[in-house]
C-alpha cells in the first residue's frame, strides 16, 4: 500500500510538471494572479473573449476603450510620443505576441514627451508578455514606462521593463490589489546626465506611493504582491521604494551590479521579503530606510529566509507587521532555486511567453472561485502512508487546487 501511495504522488507531480512544460511555462509558474490580486475580488481581464489584434497606437486606444470584455493582441512595435493615459477602462486582457514592444524612443528634456502608458481609474486589467522600452533614465521629473494610478485589481505578468525615463513601473494614488509576476526590470542605455532634478544617474526603477503626505489616497492601499520578478542589470535604486503599501516580495531575484540599495522603506511602508536571492552588488544593501524625517518615521519591514540577505525585522512606530499568510495562501519555493528559475531564458521572468494570435491563453482564470483555492487536503507520512488527520512532526501535505493542479510540500506541525 505504501509503495502504491508513493508512486501515486510521484505520478501526480510528474503530470503537473509535464503540463507546465507543455504550456511552455516554468513548473513554478501558476499562470494566474496570486497574492493581493486574489483578495476580496478577482482579476479576470477580458476572459479571452472578443479577440482583436492591434498594430498601431490608434488601434490600441480603440480596443482599450470602455468596460466591455476584450482580449487584445499586440503585434510588432507600437511607438508612443508621450504618456498615453487609459482612463476608466475595465475587463481587458492585453497580450504581447512574441517580440511585441511598446516604445517611446525620444530623448527629450520635456516631461510631457516622456513615458508610455498610464492606467488611471482602471479595474480588472491584465497585461502579459509586453516589452516596455524608453530612451533611458533622465532626471527631469518625467513619466514612467507604466504608471498605475487609482487603479485596482491589476495583474502584470511576464513583462520586460527597460530604460524608463523617470521609472520603469510606478504605482500611486490609491491603486490597490496589484499583482506583479515574472516581470523583468533593467536598464540597457547609460543614464542621461544633466537633468533638472539633479541626479546624473536616475535608474530608479519602481516607486510605490509618490508622497509622504498623500495618506488620504494611499493610506491602507497600494497592497501589492511581487512574485518571481527580476531586478536585473542597471537597476540602481527603488526595487521598489515603498510608501504606505503592504507589499509582499517573494521568490524574486536581485542581480544588478550597480545597485546602491534594493528595497526602500518609506513612510508607513509595510514590506515582507522572503525566499528571494540577492547577488552581485545587490546583496551589499538589500534594503534601506527612508522613513527618517519629521513626523514621517513609521515603517515596517521583515526579511526572512533570503539568499544573500540576513533575516531582519525592523520598525518605527506602532504599525502591526504585515504577514502575507494572514491574508492569502501561497507556496514559495526554495531560495536556492530562485536565480536559476527566474533568470531562465526560456520561461523565466520577462517577455518569455509563446502566445499565439487568437490563442485562449488564460481562459477562466477565475470563475466561481479563485483557481488557487484549495479543494482537498491530504496528509501522508514521509514513507507515503496516508494519515486520517495531521499529527505532530514532519508530514507530506498534498493540496488539490481549483485549477486542477496539485501542490505537494513538506510541513511541520
């Protein structure tokens, strides 16, 4: 009986692994929103309905209009001449076909000529497999490659953010329930010196919360999960820098050789960083506290079981520490695997998905229940014998999820 049980577990694990490989995904890629993107709501985008392919900015604007469900395939390169704001848009999925690029190549000292895309007052939007490419960091108080403003339930997955003028991806003004997975942030162009802001190297990639004084909009918001993301070469600071948000950073890779610091804690930041890998210069300063001035000194950060960063729990003020497992379920993998998994050129972070035009890639991400919901849970001894109930000691837990996958893990009670 024990041998049969062990074989069954092995077969189940092999089936999950083979399915992931058949889809071109990493076996660690759940292919769905996780974390804060699943709390008190769902992110379904266009649910793969009403497909349309766009090749120009005008076509993209038309496809992104309104609240009707739409599935938009971006083909080729679409060029922007300044920040384009998509406002009050809902229920859209935007897929980048392989090689799809949204770009603003203009190097300008005029702020309104910088930036690519802003989602403003939007809800239930999915962006996948897109490359955002700008002209290089330039400190002129310009615009970002992508900005989330007053938007909720946004999933950004397998996107590649390159050379943002002000930032690569920023989030502010009460945006909430944000999920960033398998995204890559980097700078391939040398920073432009001489900007009006005074910094000659503004490769500051992600700012969460724009002002300490914006408590009326950002207080209790900006809740975000970063999973399997890669802060790659050229990233100098803000990976991310956080105000207000409860931000979970899990299984992410920090490998920039020019990093001054990685995670920045600002006013009322509440960050939880676990099972990430800090390599190269990034491991010298995994985090830095910016909540130091006047009455804006409250912050929390927890670092636990990371590679290249010591465990730590630091705070100022009386805000309770954010613990992700109090809000949602998740199953991180071992920190020793992060570098190889996230940097994999075939199915790691970045625009690595092999989406085909018209393909129903994420149908039914969530219907009546989140796909990550646990349907059944069973416990086994290490020898493979099924237990009637959990008991003290080390056990094997087998969870069957609503998406048909099985998660097997060791647990200690």
